[in-house]
């Protein structure tokens, strides 16, 4: 698969839009309290409210959600390592306790607001980490003294493509593209991904295009993306990015073959100058093999 920028950075850019986050929350979290939320009911938490340490981590996103007569916070941890990390429940609880500390300092009376923890994982391996921290603690004391903390898991690899096609929308299309295992599969699914964002507004189409460009290290100009207004323009840009991904892959393959050929010729005693002429590698590159 093509080399990608860190997922958390690309997602943090995407979820800076409350329209996108609202779509994520209402379509992928199956809990009653998020149903019926309007876009204006969600608000990205800024640095004036919580510590910079908490907000500066690329892997954290915090939104305030306004419900009838109360407010809750939604904390999302982006876990985009290739393998599951068993420390996640501990890390999430630690981060939320830091958030509670900030909330406590700014609270003058009453109960602290609830914080809803969400894990978004896009690794290729199954998620095998317990959903509750209590399962990581030896039960050698009475249960009531052992912390119980559960998080809401959204495991991209476990979401059936059929469900994503039914959900539709920008976030579903992105997860659908991420599920593709190689560049050839990515090309084959362009039309399906585009059909999933057919009802999105121009602003979301531009956000999708920016995400694709960031995610796959595209070389598209931001000023061109900012002019996107139609679905056909998004498809053209996505196709262009995939074309460049494939070209880069072919180039890397050719370079790898040249290095392998150079190693074999070195083993057989060919002069470095001759190897350079045959393979196209510089003499310095060959000396490093």
C-alpha cells in the first residue's frame, strides 16, 4: 500500500469540522444519547478550556455535546498503530482523569459533566484488548476496590462494507477506502467510495479531498482542492492521487530491483563503475549496499 502520513494527524484535521464529527458520532456510535443530535449541538473544545498538554496530542479529540438540560463531553482516542496496544484502557482513563481535573478546576458547583470515551482503531490486526480496564487488573482484592472503566470501541476492520454502504457519508467513505489492502483494491473501489458521498455538500466534498491528499501524501495543490464543488471533481482528484500512488509504487519497485541486481553483481566481483552504468545507481549508493 502507498506510504501514508500519520493517520491521527489526518483525522484530527478532518474532525476539526463539527459537521464531520457530528456525522461520525451519530452514525457510528450506537447509543441513545447521540440520537437526534443537531450539528449545532456539538462544539470542538478549544485550548481556553483544557490544558494544552491534553489538546496538543495528535491522537486526542474532545467535543462538548449539548443535550436537553445538560452537557457531556466526547473524548476520542485515535489509535492507528498497526497492532493492538494493551495499555490503551489505562491511557484512556489517564487522559480522561486529566480532563476531569481541568473540568474540576473550572467547575463552581454541582456534579462534573459525563465524559464519553471512544476508541477509533484502524489497524489491520484484530483488536484483542479488553474493553474494560478491570479485566487488566488481578482480582486479588474485593471487586469494589478495582477500577471499572469501559470505552466505546469503533474497530474499522470489523465494520462490514455493506454497513458502510448503508450508512453512507464522508466518514463511511473514508473508512471504506482504508479497508482496502493494496493500491489495486483502492483503484477498484473509487466509484463505490464516490457514490457514498454523493449527498454531501460542497464543503464536505472539499474536506474529503483535503483528507485524501493529506492521507496519501498527495501533491495536489490546496488551492485546487478549495475550488471543488462537484462530485465529478472529487473523483478526478481521487483518481489522480491513485495514479500517483501507483507510479510511486512502480518507481520504488524499479529502485528495489536495481539494488538487488547491484548486490548480485558486487558478489560476483563486477567493478562499481560498471554496476552503476548498468543499474543506474550512483557509485555512492552501490558502496552502501
